C-alpha cells in the first residue's frame, strides 16, 4: 500500500457540487445536536418521559462521539466515499425512526442510531475535503464547514422551537429527509471515486475500547451534575474511563490496523492540535449554549429574539472563518492565525465575564462580535494543520482524532460551565424562596418572585453567567501556550516539519495494515 504524502488531485469537474453536498450533510448533522433543545419539554409531555428526557440529547452526542474514530479508520481502509454514503443513509433512516417514535425508549434508541450516522458524516466530510482539494486550499474550505457548524448551533434551537410551536416536534427530525436525500444524490454523483486501502482486519478490540472511553467521557460530562460529581456512579465512570485509556495504548500497539495509529500520538502536531481543539470547543459551546439562556432570562427576550441578538457572534464567526481560510491559502503562517483566533476568543470570554443584568444591547453586540471572530479562526487551522502533517492514506484517522477531541471538548465545556452557572446562581439566591414557587435550580421560575426580589435574582443569574466565563477562560490560555510550541507548516500547502511527527515516521509505520 502506498504511503505517499501527496494529496489526491482535486476532482476534475471542480469542487462546487461535492462541497455543496458535504455542506448540507454537515449542516444536518450539526443541527441535530441542538435542534431538539427547545423541543424537549414538548417531547417529554407527549411521550411521558420527563425523568429520562436528557437522554434524547445525550444519546446523540454519545453515539456520534463513540463512532467517530471507527468511521474515520474504515474510510481509510474501504474508501471514504462509500463510507460517507453509508453514514448519511444511516442518519436519514434514523431520522425517520425518530420522527415516528411512539415512546421515549424508541426515540432514544433512534437517536443513538442517528448519532452513529451523524458522527460518520462529520468526520468523513472533513477527511473528504483532503481528497477533493489540494493542501494549500484546505484551510479555505474547512473554514466553510466551521461556519456552518457555528450557524447551526444558533439556528438549531430556533428551528426546533418553530417546528414545535407551529407543526410538531417530529418535524425537527423529519426535516432531515428531503434535505438529506438531495445531499446524498449530489454526493453519489460528484464525490471522487472511492479508493480502498490494503485489506486488513478491523481493529475490533481497539474500536470497542475507544467507544467505551467515549461513552464514559460523555456520561460523566453530561450527567456529572445531575448524579453528583462525588457520587459512586460518576467516580466509578471516571476510574473505568482512565483504566480503559491506559489499556488502549498496548492494544493499539499490537493491532495490525489500529483504529488510532500510535504514531499519531508521537507527533507534537497531532497531540497539540487535538488538545487545542478540545479547549477551543469547550469554550465555544459554553458560549453558544448558554448565551441565549442569559438573553432569555435576564433580558426577557423570546427564543427567536435571542437568536437575533446572537447574530453579531455569527457574523464574526463566519467572517473570521472566511478571512482565516483565505489568509492560510495565500499568506500562510498557520500558527499566527491560530494564535490570533485564540487570543481574540480569550478576549471575548474576558469581556463576557463583565456582563450584568444592565449590560446594553450595543455593548453585548460588540462582545459577541469579538468572541465570534475568535471562535471562527481556530477549528479550521487546527484541522488543516493535522491534515497537512499526515499521509493522504490516513486523512480519515487523523481527522477522527481531531473531531473526537473537539466532541469531547464540547461536552466538557457545556457540563463544566453548567455546573459553575447552577452552583453560582444557587449560592447567590439563598434567601429568595420567600417569593414562593421559586426553584434555584430552575432560573425560569424567577418570574414567580415578587418584583422586590426579581431584580436581585436577575442580577444573580447574570453574575453567575459572567463568572462562569471567567472560569472557562483559562482553558484558552492553555491553548495559547500549546500553540506557541506547535510547529505547523509555514503555509497551508507545505508539509509540517516537526521532530517526531507523523511526517517523520518511517514509510508504512502510520498506515501499516
């Protein structure tokens, strides 16, 4: 099997058609991480499952994260196009099952299947970009997908609310079918022909252990606060996850075709980039998930208007993605772009750490714009840096490593910020229960307080939100330090020159079958 580092040539018919299909697929997979958030109360009511409703979101995240590395590796082995078409088909079939579910267990099971397909769609999309375009152009196109992801995070809850109020929550899932079928047909016709690697046995032990690790991480981050961070269940999950991570190393070293090639973890480029992606996504999702909540509770806007208020953040994200992609393609200096993004993101978090109940719309818009600009630059550079440091035959596995780290980072950021927010709010609202019907674990009950206490509760929630961003900010500071020691290619089209990197591995070491 060839282990050449050369990237496949761009598709002769251009990239417009395949890119449109990939963008539609990423949009659907990203939307399904957030679109159900505003529909959950109605789903719980219709399916009589309030106690376990959190699993509707957690099941998708868990399955998509656990399946990501295996999809990437199978794409390297059997051809990314055919695996991409298979993942999209699984996602669409599961979407229909979600829309037709008659009880909560059926819906959760369908969401697991949907997450399996969605995880494959995302990681294989990122890898297919490496097949379709040359290394010098990857940054520009990867930036498009980052913008789609950010927009989906804002638009998803709005669409979920519209479908729930105007049609039915089932349309939050069924809407995937017409859009997904169009994407599937375009992809089948326009993606480059699938190529297979050398025959090899699938790394079932490694895949199983990695899926178990992902499951443990997602369960801990999703339910740590609900079950109690010191509870036997959470402590046991943490211990089991650490033990499995230690076990994974010798298992992958012995595997003929490891799902996560060990040589990747001897590369400073891959390891540092994955860690930066983890920290950046933790901060990004803390912003995308909780700022609308702050706007709705503290400023009293509707779910739809909270999305409108977030438009400056989306504008900053989309603009910075586009500019960073073009800068990477024509100017180079990936590390400079990465550092600029991380610094802007950190500055945005520090500014958000000053917000209060009286912070005006104009000031918030400026803060959102700065934060969005920082968020937009990072994902593209991280993924492009890693893809340019591995052979074309391992683009799937490399993309999976970064995607896996970013998925876990998102779950970590949402869980940790949620814990800071709820704890801080509860601490600051002690003594407000005199209003009757007020539950410090549910800020939406602030409206039940008498006017004399309501302002204090709103100030408390705003202060807890701001403090949460100050607690999350150090993760980006760690990312900045890592970026200073990262040595990506000078330009997006050059090879990384990093001692001990994947590029320095002996031929066949990374992709041995």
